[in-house]
C-alpha cells in the first residue's frame, strides 16, 4: 500500500505530498482503517482544490506588485451609490450604473475582494488552554494616559460581592481602544490606591484627581464579552440632555440629542442604557442614551403623574393613548426613477398649506398632481363638480368609508370629507408626484410601506409675525365660510395653539418642516424639499426599505 501511495502523490500540493509520504514512516497508525481514512482525505480533490486556492491567495498577498489598492471596496461602492442617486433621473448612464452596482453578483465579488485584501482567510484556531492553579488569582496591570477625552468606561458595585467591577466599555473610547479592559473585570487598585470597600463615587474622585498616566490593577472577568458594533440606526422622537438626567450612570459618558436626530446604536447589551453616536459625527467614542424600554417607562410614569391635574389631557380623537414615541429604526431609502413618493403637507387650519399645495401643482401641472377630494356638502356657486370636490351623498360616502376605500376622511361642520385610495394610486402609477394636504389625524393611516410618504409640517410664525404678514397680504379667514374677511386675533391664537398640539402629538412623524411667514419664501423651500425627496437617499422607517 505504501508503494501505491508514493506512486500517486506526484500531482498534489508539495505539503500534502510530504504528509502522504510520511504516512509510511509512522508507527502510530497500526490500524489499517485509520491509514486508509487519511490516505483518502489527503488525496481528495476537494481538499487539494482548497489548498491550491489558499496557496494562490497567500502568494498574492506576499507579492507587493499586485497588492490591493484598498481593502474596503464595498464602502466605496455605497458612497458611489449615494453620489449616483441624485443623477439617475437626468443621466441614463448614471441610472444604468446605479442599478448595476446593486446587483448581488457584483457585490459578492467585492466582498470576496475585501476579505482577501484584509487577509480574512486564514484559519482561526482556538487559543491553547493554559493550566492555571485554581487557587491563584490572575492579576493584570493596565496603564492609560489621561487626556481631555473621558476614559470611556463606567463602574459599579457588584450586588453580591460588594466589589468594584467594570460595568460597561464605551465603544471607541480610550478603554475600548486599549483592548485591555473588559466588562466584568474587578478593580483592585487605581494608581496604587486600594479600592476595597470604596464606592464608585470614591473611585471616580481618584480618577478625577489623577494626572498623566492612570494605572489599574484588575482581576480579569471569566470571559470577554462580544464588543462588536451593531449597524442599527434610529430616529429619535424626543429630546435628551444627560446633564439633567439624575439616573444616568455617568453624566460625562452621556450623549445628548434632539428630536429628529439620527443615532447609530452601537450596543444594546444593557437593558436600560444603550451606546450610540450621532450619525455623521466624526467622534469615535459612543455615548450613553436611555434604551427604548427605559424611555417608555419614563413617559408612562410622567403621564400617570400629570394626568390627574389635567395638564396633559388631550382630545381622544387627537391622540392614540397606546402610542409612545421613543425611537424608530430607520434606513436610507433610495429614490427610484419614475416612482415618486407622495408629498404630504400637514398643518393647523388657516396656516396656508392648501395655498402652498396649489402653487406647487400650478408650477408643473404635468408633474405635480393633487387628488380631488370627496365631500357630502352641497356645491357652492362657482364650483365645478370634479374640480374642487367630487360631490356624493352621505350614504354613498359612509358606505365607501366602511369598505376601506378612503386613505383619510373626517367630518367638518356636519359634512364628510375624504381622499380615496384609488385617487392617490392612480397619480403615483402615472409617474407623477402626488401632493396631499390631509387633516393631521390621517398621518397614522397615510404613513405606510405602500405609500412611503414624505411628510412636511407647515408651521405658523410667532403671533406678531403671523398678524403682520397676513394683514399685509390681505389674507382671508378660512374659519368663516359665509363671509369674506380677515383673520381675527383669536383665530391667529387658535392657529398657533393647534400647531403646538400637532407638533406635540405628531411632529416626530414629519420628515421636515416649513415656517410659513412669507409665502414666497415658504414656497421656495417647499420646491427645494420636493426636489430633494425625488433625487436624494433619505432616512425612512427601516420596514419601508427591507
């Protein structure tokens, strides 16, 4: 059998050939079955093909003449897609390239290229276990240079043992970059000061009073936890300021943000405190923010405390009591040539959204279209059926509402108004931009994966500016349908109160807002946002992208 092996190994990889040759020299494989198994394995086409590919890849990485120019081609591809997206509707070449770069075969090739360029093909073998005396406690010494940057770690007292331990490591912080401090490590000394019996506040004081190099003496935790970053992005639906939060573990480690900010959630390991960065910021260190569960609990607690006084009560038809706005997972929604997102304008009655909608449609009637709403009120002098409204009987409209044929509907002064789903679909399917100006309560039914609307909140300026600009423009009141007159002060105040209620209840759903002070300026901004919606990748609910 040894002779047969020697005769057949000439075409194999040199290393495998040596292994086959050495089989005849071993004394340990007396079992004929073991010898046959190894022979078949080493002579198999699959193993030799894998070894051959590995050898060629390894050779490529050792040859400086054909070294990769970059190791992150997929990242470059994503950046190119963002640059191409706004040009797809004006350049056929850009459109073709945009779709080509999204094909799975091309992206798979680039992923394979990056893996080879980053040398991510070597086998990962487990560490060789080291026998340690169980009675002997391992100690590690870690030194970090103190700077203006926080160390990026928080500590706590273990409830069972009373010892000071590392509670969390902030992604990208000094402690994380060192790779030497891990969650669960026990702190023995800080700058040669024993911390036994001390509180986390005592240890924090030692750190704050230290200069230059800080030396930690630590007992390693049983196992290093996975510190890989997640790729989750969320849109914040509330304002947060860590300095005013009495419950945050470390105010210096907190990350403040405003409603509407996009946050990159890098860790959700903690049930109460997530780690996050603001999207687009260059800082490497993550900060602490309240988790969704913690923030929901706070909101429910605040409502319970305030509602008996009536301070936060709102009309039942204004607010879904089950809705708790905290975070919403988002992703970039890329525009598709020839398929446009509906533009939805919401705002208080009289704020001017209908006039803005009318001007946008008049600017390019072939591109921007608004569905004709249905109503049960009688036709007025000068109106034409099918132009201002589609006039139907109350019985007919109630039956269609019950059948789910309206995407939004409501009642005003005893008459029903609404927009039919088919009207919106017909405009979108025709390759036009659908412009809607519904009642704000309709947002919950409009904001769906089928429509993917771009929502803009039209807001009034201050009372003084509102009165000044409307008087100058001789604006007519929309609150009085029987007489043509200007707005009263009470109507201006009601407009501002209604806007504040809309912003509180539904403002977080809006993609942008426009203050309608001077109508010409407000319209120019609306045109800018409409062009942005159809030409740029924008953040949208993640469920709309998947």
